[in-house]
C-alpha cells in the first residue's frame, strides 16, 4: 500500500491570519458609509424654521348649556428646503379647558408651501363642575386673558429609500380680548422637536 503524500495547504499562515482583519475593515467601511448616508439624510430633513403659528383666533362662550368654542387659523409650513413632508397624527389641545381636536393628515410637497388649517375646538359641559363655572366667570370679568394651546404633530419625510419620522411639539400662548366674544390680540408660539 502506497500512501500518497497529502498536498500542502494553499494558504500560508500569514494569509490565514489576515482574514479576520480584512473582514473587520470591510465591516468598518460599511458602518462608516451607512453613518454618512444617515447623517446626510438627517441634515437635509432637519427643520430649520418655525413650523406652526396661529394667525387668528376667536373664543366664544355659550351659556345654556355651558360651552366654549375656539376657532383658530393655524399656519403650518414645511420644515425642509428640499423634501416633501407629510403631517399626520395632528392633535391640538386647549390646556385650560381640557378641550382637544384631531386633524386630518396632509402633505406639503414643495418647500415654499404652507397650509392654513382651520381648527375648531369645542367643549360642552352637560354638568359643569364648580371649578369650570368659576374659571369662566373670572375670564368674563377680565379685560383680556391668556389661552394656552399645545399641538403635537407626527412629521414624516420620505426620501424614496428611507422614511424619517419625528414628533414636533408646538406651544402657543394667545392673548385674547374680553368675553363673551373674544378675538386674539397677540401670540407667542414656540416649536420644538
């Protein structure tokens, strides 16, 4: 029985030891490349200016049944200069009276585009609490008063390959004239991510 000599390995110890190093370099390059793409998308989609502003507001009180109506015109503008934006899950709260309203989803396709949204927040008390009645009576006695409004917007930017979503919080303080039919005198609005 003749035994044939085994063929020697085609890889040298130096080549065999370099495989983990080469795989680590390839993975590192991929991580850097994906991070750069994510950074570019984030910088192009980053909001640069105020996106939510109340342009006008009317506040009325009904007596029987006790009810409040707040009619606002809200200006919502696109946060990006290069991409279209979809606003969804729009929710506006009137903090002082526990009244809130949800709005329909809409798109802003062009950077210069802005949307005027008419918002009607209503609250009717069939059995108002003593605190609610006192709060409204105190407002009726003042020459002007402040309303605090909060808005929550889910903003989605679609780049084609990647969808980027974030929550936008808007807070406004409206100075209103005396009741029963008051109009907005001034406002301070802040928008943050």
